[in-house]
């Protein structure tokens, strides 16, 4: 009997227990496979228990959505743990990501609020979450449970184009997750999503995404339409991040990726802007430095009008955001902070450009 | 009247490699059952009495009926105590 609240699990525990499991399957008699076998089995049991708790919550949420006639595509962790990995204990997931249609967002948020969730995210301006195409709601219970409704994949590269988003829904597959009939992305969209996710987390948790890609490719080996996948990748101008992610995955796990895919990705001649975006994003040494995520979003948010809108929201956020972000208690000081913010943003831009110009090796 | 053990709705379980992982949503504790415990747990479906579960246990494992019945009784007591199982007074669902 173990208390889940006390059992602090981290992504690293999952990766180590997964590595141990894989080794045990491949070479059960080896010394390393025998070593600490009990310990890693116990970790996997904790992961399974934790996942069961999250899936129970997902069950409740999906049933509420179903009653309200809201269709949902379950993304990433929950879908991978339930459908793609061989067993629930082999994929740790921390939050629940769901794809919904933008027009049902108010209804979705109302249902989540009624279920005890609250937003812990304050957008730059009212409606500002549209730039990122997702929001996050949290419920603090036995474990804090985060549900992220998305209405497009990304960021980075938040493809909100109506035709593309509609394609995600058309390609979605029926499945059962947490005991409820629901949908998951089609294999090609799922793979593209994971590739962009790896690229997003290339400096931190990329190993997780690489595992996911390798397991997904093996799972859908017989049915994954690589031609269709490549068509999407090229159409969305994401050859560079996808090549980056597939290469990283291949180096580690050698999943069965057809040779023509890597060849086409390698031979791809990106356009100027496509290359610039990739280089600007990829040159950032630490995604957690100030301005890095904003720059990433600005570069990948589609369309000039939306870029201008985002820039405006960045430079002139709502007064509520300013007060919260800078911890301003005196409302009369907010205006002064707008100038400070403008100065900060300009400084970050100049610094970013300076780094780009003086790191020519990165632009190739 | 015969009593039928049935799982409560406040928990969830998965059987992995023949061993059940149980999570109690009331107190956030989780349990790991060995293969015998998992066998008993899976038969807590409101359709088997304790004696019937013990008889199945004898068919499946090398154990006497007396020992199986005693083990079932002890194990069930713990499951009821933890709120994972409750008793039905008949297979019709009346408690």
C-alpha cells in the first residue's frame, strides 16, 4: 500500500524504468537487467497507479463532454499510454491534453469550471490564448491535475488554418480511452505532432518525445502512410523541425523510418523564411530565457495580421496582466511599467539580432 | 442469505503481467496484488460468493479448500476495510 501523494514521480524515473524494462525484454538474463529489477518494477507500478488516477479524471471529463455533445481528440500522454505503448505502466504522463474545436471553447471551459477546475493562466490580453491555440485549467486534489484544451496543434508552429484543423478531425481515429469512446489523431498527424513537440522541448525533455516517436512508428508500422505524412510536412513548411526530430529519434532508437523519408527531408531546400524561423528558434541556447518562447510564437504564428496582433498584445498587454506580471499594487504605476516593458522588449530584440549576426555558423 | 463481494466504484484497477494495481480514489493509496490476490479481486464481481471464489482458487492453485476459504476470508476483510470491496446480500444487487 503506497500513498500516491507522497510518491513523488518524475519524468526521469519513467525514462529509467522504461529503459530497464526494454533491456529486460531484450536480454532478460543480463546482469544489468537483473540489477534493481524490483526497484524499477515498483516505479512502473507507481506510474500505472498514477496514470489510473488521471484516467479516472479523464473518464469523468470525457463523459461530461459527451453528454454536452462535444467531440474531443485525446492528444499525447493519455493517448500514448492507453493506445500506443504496450502497457499503461510504460508511459508516464503529467497532464491531459485534449483537442477541441475553437467554437466550443466557452462550453468546454464551463464544464471544466463546474468540475472544479480553474484557470491559472492570465493571457496577455483578453482572448490572447488564441495566439497559442491552447489554455490550461488546473484542479488541486490528491494530485494537481492539469487539463489543456487545444484548438490547434503546437506551439511551436500553431497551425490554426481552418482547412488544416478540419483535416485533423477528418483523419482522427475512433478509440476507447479511460473506458470512454473517443478519438485520437490519425497516425500521420500524431507523428507530426510528436515531432513538433520534440523540437519544442529540444533542450529539456526531448528524450521523452523521442521515445514516443519511436514507439508510435513501431506501433503504426503497417498502416502509417509516409507519403501522406511527407505531404503534410512539406505543405506546412515544417521539414526542418521534423528532420531534426526524426534524426534525433533515429540516432537513439532506429525506428523503422523509410529511407525515402529521411532522404526527402535531407534534400529539402527550405525557403528563406522557413529557414530563418528554424534558425532563430534553434539558436536559442535556453528556451527558458526571457523572450525565447515569445519569439518562437511570434515567428511561427501564421499570417501577418496575427503576427501584428501578437506583437501588439506583447507590447501593450492588458492592465490586469501588467499588474499581475510585475506585481504592481498601485494602479497609477501601471503606465510607467508599459514603458519599462517596451524598453525590455526592444533590448531583447536587439540582443537576439546581435546573437544571430555574430553566430553565423548557425545559419547554414 | 449468501453474501457476494463486489468492487466499489471509488477505485480503478489494471492487471499488468498477471498482477493487479489498484488505486483507491478516496485516499489516493494504491495497492499491488500478487497473482492469488488478483485472482480473488477479479472474482469480486457481485456474482460469486466467498465459497465459490475459494472453490475456483482450489481449481487454479495447489491449495486445500479449507486454506483457500481462510485466505479468501482474510483478504476480503482487508479489501472491505480499505473500502475497495463491499458486500451484496444477493446476486440481484440488494445490499
